[in-house]
C-alpha cells in the first residue's frame, strides 16, 4: 500500500516550475517518473500544476452540480403582517429524481452570544400551537403562523432531508410583525386649532381605515378642535373593526364654560343667617382663580371686589344686589352675573307690622259693616208695624 511521505514544490529548475514533486514509498510509480529531477530521492513523480487545478475545478463543479437540482424557493421572502393576525410563508422545494423525502423542518434564526444558529420551531414552546405546516413531502413547504406577536419578527429557514441527502435553504424569510400606530397631531390643542388623525403601520400604508372616539365611530380625520373633541381615539382596518389599535388621547384646552352660581339658601334672610355663593365652571385645564364682585349702583359697571375663591360666604347684612363671579384658567376667563335678594331684619319687622295693622283695620271694618246691617234690619221691621197701625185707624 502506498504512503505519502513528503511533498515538495519543484521550484528549483525552470523546467519544473509548474510541477508538483511527490515522494512516494511505493513499488509502483504513478504519473510521469522523472528521477533526475528529484535529486537523491529514490522514487517520486511530478504532476503538472495545470492538471491539478483542472481536476480541482472539476471536483468543485461536480459538487455544485450535485445541489443544482436541489433547491428551496420562497415566494415572498419579506412578508409583513399585523400583530394578532396570521401569515403564510409560501414555499416550494425540489430534489433529485428518485430520491424520497423523509423529513421537513422549519427553523428560526437565533443569535447565541456571537454565533448565529438555526433552531427548529418545534423547540420553541411559543410556536407549538401557533405554527402550522401547510406543505407536504413532495414539493410544497409552506408554513403558517397564527396569532402573531411582535417578537415573532425575525429570519426563518427551511430544510428537507431525503434518503440520501439533507438540504437546507441558503436564503431565508424575514418576517416583520407590526402594530397599528395611531397619531393625533398635535396631541394638545386649544379650541379652534387644527387636528389631524393618522393611522399607519411600519411596513405598508393604510388607506381604508375606520376611526373611533371613546368607542363611537367618527368620520373626519381632519377638523378644528372643539371642547367636546377631547377623548381617546383608536383606528382599525375597515372590515376588521374589532381589531383596534392602542388608544391615543386628544387634549383640547378651553376657557371656562357653562358657568353657574349656586346659592345655599333662598328667600328673605335675617341678620343672623349666612349665605354661601358657589361659582362653578367647566374648563380645561380647571379654573384656578375665582373673583367675586358686587354692583354698587343701578349700573352694572359700578362694581366692587367682595371676595376671592370658588365659594363666597356672606355672613353680615347684605342689601339686595347683583353679584358677579369671574373664573379664569391658563386659556382665558369668563364672567357670570347672578342676582341675590336678601332682606334686612328691619325690613322684615316692617313687613310684619304692616301686616298686623292691615289685619286690625280689616277686622274693624268687618265689625262696622255687621253692626250697620243689623241696625238696618231693625229699622225696617219698626217701619212696617207703624204702617199697619195707620191702616187700621183709617178703616174705622
């Protein structure tokens, strides 16, 4: 049996510059035996380097041609899908005629430290109930993944094994899992300013979307903000309205609106009675300053400052008057007037005295009328009797 002992490059002579000289311990010589070119070596042969190069190329081509009829093709190597939906990797594969497929496997690329590896999907518990092989052991290698999550984003590979050879895809499928992204621009505005609603994903444009504000559908995505536009907005793909995006809030700021003044007690009040006036207003941001004024004359322009704060407490004698509450926030201010009628204790006594006098006068008048009617009745009876006596005397 032949054993290789040494390898020498024949670079010493010009006629051997393109030869490889190999020393053999063998009873049979191979190739073109040129003992004179090998010095003192007992047996050797030299091969043309061009021949060696040609043989190597033939081996490479042969190895490549062995896989030329084995391949994996991905129809869409860069799919993009929404979170919660399903995606299908359309895939086909081919192999040599006469071979039989024994196994098919889908892998996901994973970086372990600094080494990129391929891990079978079956080794991931999270894919156990969500991945579905749609292919066969013929030529279809399609795969579906359901209930997509954002962390499903990544590279996926396919491998098939025949009874003679195992082939894995050199290329991969890169899956992008995205969510519906909502943007309200700007997110904080004042009444009258323009607002734009945007709904998009990271991988493709959305043209047919539906919008909801606080659960109610809306039609406009561009509008001038009003106080009632404050709220939470979501978008969805039309036809799949139940699959909505995360919500984003629109904050519409406005000055005090819908102002009112509450009076703790109504009607005529005595000196010992206290009254609280409470000023209420709807505002965003909330009103931070309340100021109270009272008119001093017949003109509402003649006012004096009587207090600050949301509640004005009146504990002393207050003449009937017109009170005004002014509410203010960072956006603006608003005024509201409220008439508060409060009577003095003296006024109450005067009203009571007048009432008693009127009652006495009415009682006296009623008594006089009754006496007058009684007397009138008596006089009428006496006159009738006198007339009867005169008639009798005349007849005799």
